[in-house]
C-alpha cells in the first residue's frame, strides 16, 4: 500500500477497491498502521475480506519491536490475518556491532511472535548491501539470526547498491519469503522512478530463482513513483509482472 500511499491517506476503502479491481490478491500495510486501534483493524479486515484481499505481511518501524509496543503489533497483525511482522528497516547503524544488535532484536522477536502464530521478517535498504569494514550488514543479519527469521528482498535497493539479488537469494535459500518487486535504473534522472521491467532488474531469472530456491510465499509490488499517478503505476506494474511471470 506504500505504492499508493497518497490515495490510501485520502480514501483507504476506495484505494483497496481500486487495487482489488486491478487484480491484486494481497496488500501490505506500512508503518503508520501501528496507530490504528483494534476496532479500526477489524474494520479494515472486513473490507479486505469483502474484496477478496489478503494481508500476509505488514511493515513495522524498528522502534515498535520493543517490549512496550510488541503486544499492540501482535494484536493488529492477528486481526488483519498477517503472517509476517516485517521490520521496515533498522536505519543506519554505528558499525557492525550495531547490525549485530539488530540481529539480536530480530532473533528475540522471532521467539516472542512464534506463540502468537506470527513470524518476523526484515526488509533491506541499499546500505545493507554496502560493506562496512569489508562486511555487508545484510550478511551480518543473515548469519546472526535463526532460520525462522525471514527476509524481504527489496530488489531495487539491492541493485542500487551494485549487489546481485540472485546471488543473495541463492546464498540464503529458503529464507527469502517475500519480495518487493521494484525496478531500478542507472539513469540518475530516474533511478527508482521506473515501472517494473523498465530498469536493470533480471526479472525472469529472479522470479525463477525465488520460486525454486528462495522460498517465496508472496510477491509485492512497491514503488517510489513513476511518470504516472500512483494508482496507474501500480496497475501498469502488475500488468508488466504478469507479462514477465506468465501464468501463475
């Protein structure tokens, strides 16, 4: 839903109807959902059910992975039917020790969420793939978290860092459960502002590796924007995905 964030803020119900009408089968809410009440979450769940939409994962700010906030996070995710509480990102860390502390948080949270029928996940930015003292933060996270911790690969930010998303998937087979299908262009006038399939992403091979090796459970189209409106961007990217992926 971050892709259509402006429309969502103006009219959540209308935006859900619009993306359902395009052919989307699931949505992912982003960090502001934390401010919802339980009643609001129940209303949204009913709207999802009425539209035949599912919510399999939700982005959650790193600050809400604290003991103080996790009960509310769990409550809302359970109401919405989510499977994964995704850390939207840890933010820049003070060296590799900071990333190790993030790994510890993810591991502890995984143990807390499991009895509630939820799993924890982590969404990368470009800085996760940029080495610090010769080591990539993303590799610190994968090496220092239990296998129960899933990863959400933001393809575009991986590409922007000059990293190979295919190699990352293969190196972490079975753990890349969800994907942000966002393209990236080397053109400095565009970068993230391109439709899926218009950038440098190796999409056909990536989808194949995701489905044979990565452990994908669901794909998400996330966009920073394009030359089209947010809703039209979402619709065009879905059509491009169908063309690239072929019959599901």
